[in-house]
């Protein structure tokens, strides 16, 4: 702000010299050594495009946010500049860019994001429940069944070769259905697949999509045009239908149209809420619950409901309970 009206664009060395004491008080601006001009210009350009225009900048370094590697799209965010994108006065990156390149970061959290709704649509969860090369609707569905719906799924019998068949003309969902729909597989997979299939709208990197590329040589449309680029393949539409079973509430159980429909129903489920309370109990007590802990769990659940969904109140309830105070 203090230097905005100086001749910093045309004569940065002079501005640095005249304001050296002031600049040395700013830890974010490093004006010592041979790179003084570059560092000064970098921050002045950054300030001018963000705070100078009334925008709130996203100040996390680019390698963390993903600007440099274009990963911001994972979170449905526009690429946001930070000081490190400006190499200096000779760098043209800061010239002639659209306003979307200088996104005004919303300070009120949480803010709305398209195609995102809580933990189950966060790229971290989606990536963690994918394989190295494709999504994993079975793993995603099993997590929901066991962690949120308090259900269980037996491990794969040692006599079963659990492999998804390759087929260049089918999506992953279609290939999974072709093998898990068999009589010997159906009983277990009907507990997982309908919960995981809606999340096929997110790929193995957690990116939202409506088309799935068929990544086979037979479906290749064009090879990558640059180093480290991606080949272009034919695609098929993603089917996001699934089903919710096991909430204990007939108003919630049933067919779901997409992951957002599923999440909305899970959020209304008493069983899901109580499952989360149970996981909190196990974490803070360091053990599984027993019949004698029934009142502690009921009190924690009541504290959550009474407080309008405060997890802090759940913790207070658990840590002041007899189960915690008289633990061995």
C-alpha cells in the first residue's frame, strides 16, 4: 500500500534503496542479496493483482495448492496466483490474464463448491479409496457400509480369485457388475456395490466427471501431443445410480440417483449419526464399547442432538462419563 504510487515498475532498484528500512521489516519480502529486484517485483505484482484490487489472495504456496501443476480443478477451484508465480519484471505471466486467474478467496468458511458435499466427495477420501490405476467402487462402498452404517462385510474367501475382467468396450462399473453379479459373489457385494457405484462420477484422482475414458489401445483417439501429456480415448457415460440399504429407516432406504442424493440420506440417518458417536467413543476410550457403556453412548448421542450437531459437546459428554473417569 505504501509503495503503490512509487515508480516501482520502471525503477525498482531506486524504490528498494529509498525504502530499504521499511522493506526489511516485511518478512515476506526478501530484498537482500542478488535477487532483491526479482523478489521485490514479485510481491509488488502479486499485491497489485490481489489486495490492490480489493481481492483476498490465496497465500498458500503453489506446490501445496496445485496451481503450478493445475491440480486446483480437483477441488473445483479456479487456479489462484500466489507470489511465487511472478518471476520478476521481465516475467509476462502477470499480464493479460482473465479475472478468474485472480480468484477472490472467500474468507467465510465453509464456502460452496460445485460437485462437492462433505467428506465422501473430498479428493483425499476418493483417492484413498481408489486403486493405482482406476476407481474402486467396492472399496468405497465397503467403507460406507462398515464405517457409517455399522455393518460388516466378510473378507474375500481364499478360494476366490478376485479379479475384475478386462474389456475395452465396458466401463469399470460394467466390468465389476459382470463378475460380482454371479451367485457366489452377490451376497457380499450387494452390501457394497450399490453404495460405491454412485461415486463413479469421481475418477481415481477425485475429479468430477460425467464421461469415463476407455483406456485401451482399441479405443485410442489421439496420442498425447506433448511430453507427460495424456492420450485421448473414446468415452462412455458414467452411470451413478445406486441404492441405500441398512439405515433402519424406510424413508431413507431405497434407490439413489447420484452420490449427492446418497450423502443427503446418510446425513439424515440416525444409524449413521450413532455410528460416528461409536467411533468417537472407541477413539477416546482406546477400546471397543461394551454393554455397560450403553448409557455413555446414549448420553453422547443426546448431547450431539441437543447441541445442534456440536462434536465438541460429544467429546465433553464422553470425557465426563463414568466410562472414561473410571477406566482401567
